[in-house]
C-alpha cells in the first residue's frame, strides 16, 4: 500500500510525525508532499528536523497568496503529482488550504482520499478553516475522526458509513515530546516569574486592525507576563496597523519549535490562544486555557471549565489567571495510538475495496 501525505502549514508537520513513524512500524510505503504554504524556516524546516521525519519527498513551493490563488496553485501542482504517482491513498490533514487542495486534486483523479482530523466543526461559516474542513469531509472516501463528537457531526451530515474514530494524532506526538529534557536556551527566552503563554494568528483576530488592537491591549493588561510568539500573520498585521507588541505585560518572542512550545506550555501557569491545537495541548497538559474566539471545535476542553471561550476583553486578566479546575480531564482525545489506528483503518479500507 502506498500513501502520500499532503502537508503545508505548521500544525500539519506536527500531525505528520506520528503518521510517518506509524507507517515505518507497519511497513507501509509512505511519502510526503509539502505544498510550501508555510516556508519560513521557523514555520517549516525546523519541524521536519526536530520531529525526525526527514525532508518531504516533494516541495511544491506555492507560498503565500489569497485563498483562491494559493489553493488553486496547489491544486494544479498536486493534480500533476498524483496523476504521475497514482498512490493507493492520499492522506490530508486538518483544515488548511493545503488540505482542501489535496482533497480536490485526489477526488478529481479518483485517487482514494482519507481525511485525518475529520468531523471538526466550529459552525462558523466565516472561517476559512470551516470551509476547508466541510468540503474535505464531503470529498473524502475515509473519514478519520479524532473523537466521538466529531463522528457525530459527520453522522449528522450523512457521512457515518465512511467514518472511523481513531483518536487524535496530536496527542501521540504531545505525549512523546512532553517528557523530553528541556530544550537548550529555552529558559533564557522565558520570563523568570510565573507567566501566561499566548498565541494569536487567526484571521478573525488579526485581519481587522480594531479587533487586533483590542486583543493586543487586553493581553498587555494581564497581571502576569504574557509570552507571545510572533506568528508571521500576527507580525505582519501588527506592522501594517502600527501596533506595537512591546507594551504592558507582553513578552514577544520569535516562534517556538514544537518541543519548545510544548515545554513553554508545561512551564506556564495558563494559556490564552485562538489556536485549536494549543487549546487541546493546554488541556492535555493540565493548564487552564482561555480561547480568544466565540467557538471551539474542541468542545471536550470546555468540560469543567478547563477552557473558557471569548472572555470580555475588559476582564481578561481575571479570566486568564483563574485557578485550574480540580476536576479529572479524562482522555477524550485518545491515549497516544491514533496514528497506528489511522493507518490500520487505511489498510482495512483498502482490503475491503
Ligand atoms: C494557516 C491556516 C490555519 C492554521 C495556520 C497555522 C489556512 C486557511 N489557514 O494560517 O488554519 O491554523 O496556518 O499556522 O490554510 N507567512 C510568512 N511565512 C510563512 C507563512 C506565512 O511570512 O512561512 C505570512 C504571509 O504574510 C502570509 C501570512 O503569513 O500571507 C498568512 O499565511 P497563510 O499560509 O495564508 O495562513 P496562516 O495565517 O498561517
């Protein structure tokens, strides 16, 4: 069985790592195509190096652009590649423009398509990620859902027969990384006092300068240092809008590598973010998380108040710095074997054909 994974944006490199390792264990022929959606070393190369997955077999070097231009450029190049390689499966990840481009290219060529992290829904149709995940789920032959809630969404859309619940591959890599020794040099980049870790990169928080200014001011008002890695979208939008990150409680830093991010989360007292992945990582690592969005795809994190959605920005300090709940969190995202289960589902579905 030959599987080609399509990745392009930072969180997808993290999800790819456990799949590459599980493919090696299962003796599956696996290759990776990087669309080039993310291209800065800090957003791309560093992940391939540190996660031990080697360089991708192909890099399409598509780069940034409007949603249509970026997705279209990927589609044209993936079409050519899949037509030449004719894999048994194309595997796409999550909800980025690279995901939907891989999905469209595969279905148009009748190459079997599997979607990892299927069934997530924010029900916010203004989000580019929501378009990408709905379109990809309805195109895919096999839907690899991380949770029962995600499988329920797929069932509501008539997709139950193609769905398998396999757990969350981000938990596989998180559990493996969390116990590693501290990354050299990380401590020097972090405040000495107890701190909050924050990330902001979503279009809905960064593209409107008024919203962006309000979010930055709110984070700057927190009553503890706020470590804020500068995602390129945040950096660029702040520069365009003349918004400084060197104010109040903010402690801006260059983007972290994956292991640094995990360790910075573990060492924090709380997390504030609009990232889906970080909400879940904070939850699994037992840090209270405040989500700077009106909804979350990862609703399990809301249980017992581990995650709180869209605080009133005037009260952000007390919400972010609330006590951690003492409730047990359970393992709604699996126990670290999702990649093995995902590849078993691909093998079984191939045999069933
Ligand atoms: C993308 C995903 C988002 C995911 C995020 C993770 C879509 C629609 N969005 O958002 O779901 O959570 O990745 O980071 O696919 N840039 C650089 N260097 C890079 C990459 C981007 O400077 O290596 C800058 C460019 O100015 C670019 C902007 O960041 O225009 C946004 O990049 P883009 O790939 O369009 O989306 P993200 O905001 O990163």
